C-alpha cells in the first residue's frame, strides 16, 4: 500500500488524524514546498464559522480571505475536553506557537533528475486505497502558479496524471527562503515530515482504519477543530469539523 521511503503515521486500528495544533484563535496549517521554494498552504480562515482555504504566503500572512475555498463553511461547537485526544489522533504543535506541518518533495536519482512533488496520502476504506494531496508549481519564469491536486500514487509520481485539481493560486514565495538552504527550514512550530533530496520518493502517508484518514487544523483552545479528508467513494476533498468526521469515519480496525 505504501511507496518505499515514505513516512507513515497513524494506525489501522482507529480512524487516524494528523493534527496541526496552533495558537488560540489560529488553526495550524499544512505546507507544501515546490522545487522553486514557493510554498502553498492548506489553512483555515476564521474559527466560527471556519472555511478551509488553499493559498500562498500572501494569503496566509496578509490576506486570508484571498485564498481558494476548499469545501463549504463549517460552524461547530468547541471540541469538549474528553474528545480532544482520541485513539489514532496524532497532534503536533501546541497553543504556545504558530504551528505547521511541512512537506517537501524530492528529485529522482536518475541521470536527468525529475522532481516528485510533496504529497500526503490519506488512507480510505480500511486500507483498500490511498489518495494523495500534492502540489505542483508551473515553473513559469514570470508568473508561477501553485496547484493542489488529489490523485493516486501514479498521479503524483508523474504529475498531474489523471489527478483532479482542487485549487490553484499565484505563487508568492516561501517563508523558508531558498529551497536548498537547509537552515531556512527551521521555523518555530514547524514539523517537517516529508523531505528528501537524496533521490528518494518520500511522501507522507496517514494510515487509518474506518472510512478515511484526515488532516486536522486546530486552534490551541480547541474552539476551532477542522478535518480535511478524501471522500472514500467520490474521492473528492471534503471538509467538516473534526468530531463529525471522526463519528462518521468510525473506528473499524483492519480484518
């Protein structure tokens, strides 16, 4: 089910969520970095109601409403304390720092290296398939465009393949600086989970039981707790509040 050299988180015993927890009033984010150093963000605009968005540095830092909406607006109650740490949930970051989950792609080891974009795989249907969110950069010299896709392993390895475009936006640089400067990857609150320049294909995969795995974008006080996942039937990127996703997905373990 998994490519070689990938980072695998989660469990087949429960519906797993990889959660970026951030400052109170600010949800954590998931960051994809392109081969040009441009960064694309899956983030949340607002907490009540909340809207999952895709955008670049400009949108995340100065114009959150200028991003591209993913899914519909979500209104939900605060996540009660007994429900904040469920089996299968992996929480990174804290309420003390602006937190992010960082994914960077890799080059193949071929004589003419090919860039494989950063990707996170979300397991569906008790492990019967994995669908990947990945980001490409148009690499046009004057105006670069970042596109978030949802597709199969074959799609992200030869992008975009038959993957479905989820959102696209003009690139606006990266908070990390130069793409090959290792020191610039070190930012407060950043968890780097996919990063390889040694010629390996190194995506992140969230293993899960139940109907789907999810990315969680959560505030430090849990007043905002949003899930991003792939519908196991339609393969459409879907959003909801975290507890609704968990109840729907179920906790069925692998046979």
